[in-house]
C-alpha cells in the first residue's frame, strides 16, 4: 500500500459482539419436531464489531473495541477474547447474545439470534469509552446497530458528538431486522455526519430504495458530506467506491471459498487500516478486498 507516511491513528470499533454458533451445511429445511444431524460446527466470537476487532488484531492495527457484555459464562468467554478492550465494557444483566448460523451447500446462510446483552447497549456506552478529543488519524467505526434499539435511538446525537470530538466516522449498520422501510428516515439523518459508508450491495440499494447500484450511489451523494466516501462491498466481484466525482473499482481475485461469514467485517478492517495509515482510496479498497479474501479462503481463518 502507498501511504502518506503520517502517524497511524487508532481505529475504534463500536458495536455488536456476540457468540456465533455455526452449524451446517444444511441442504433442506427439516420438518418441525425432527432432529437433523449436521457434519460441522464451530463456536466463535461473532457480531460485526467482534469480527472486525479480531481482524484488526491479526493485522497488527492500533485499535480498541467498544462494546458491552452479558452476565453469564458466554459473556465472560467473549471478554477473554478482547483482553485490552473488555475491562472498559459495561455489564448487562442479560445473558450474552447468541447467533446460530446455519450454512447451506450453495454458500447462503440462515441466522437465528437472541436479543441478550445487545438490547442494553447504548450510545452513551460508546462515548464513555472514547477520548474526549480525537488524536490525529483516529477513526470510529459504528457497526451492527440494529440489535441494540437504545443505540439506534441515540444514533444521530452520537454521530454529532463524534464529529465535535474530531473523529473520522465510518458506518456499517448491517441489515435492519424489520427492513429498510422501518429505519430509512432515521438512518438518512445519520448520513450527514458520516465520512465513510461501508455497506454491501444489498444494503446500499436497500437503504437508498433503488435497484441499480449507481442510482443508489447518487442518492447517497445527496445525503452525505461532499467529501465523504461511499464504499460498496460486492462479494466475489470485489468492491466499488464513490468519492466526490471519482468512482474507483477494485476487483477481487478468485479464491476457493471456505466460509464467508464475517467477510464484510474483514473488509472493513483492511480498509480502515489503510485509511488510518494514510493510504489513498484505491489502496484502501485493495487492502479491504485482500483481507476479506484471506478470511473466506483459510481455515483456521487468517486475515493476511
């Protein structure tokens, strides 16, 4: 990557950390009341913030994960995976949030998630774990917000405060539980306070309400600051970004896919590391695509 040589800022990742239990592959949905035996299982740290934090750690990035934790053995297990960040996490009285992911032979996934500790996560929790003033190059990624309704309620004021404190703000909301129609007006109010949007293709077109990606990009440009960057993650096709009048495409090399869960979060880690170290847009995209490609094609998972 080509960078400006500036000192790297800290990447703060604020959002959802939960327990992922991955089972599969399942070819056909079973009849209710029956038992199905699956060949593979894996329990691991999950959630957008969890996945991104692990990737940043593997990449050697200067970072901190901002979250809360459940009051049960699984909550303690999650905490142990983030020894430097977790001492600052507030405790919820609820059990840890758990996601069961069912993989399918065609690469698709089906998820079941409990509410758990994420229901009590708030924007105030984020602000209390951040410096009062950003240092040069500091970035806050706000991600995986829709399992935390209190966080969503305070979202606009949180982003305003991050702007006032001098942080570069990145946003990857994830897919809304009730669909984009339920949250479009609210999320649209967040966009004027965001410097980097990191959505996948369905999220980009879904929030904007357009079928074509370029049309959706024009909608985002009308709502984002003039110097903001919209990044759309396109899976096997790589990524595309719009920054002002510039449109940059970064194709992905073909890899043997083992596990795509968390691929977008791995991309975020690579992209933000490039951003924090002063890389240009093209190099940031390449860093994101490369990190995601490593993640989906390795077992045990690697990011570089």
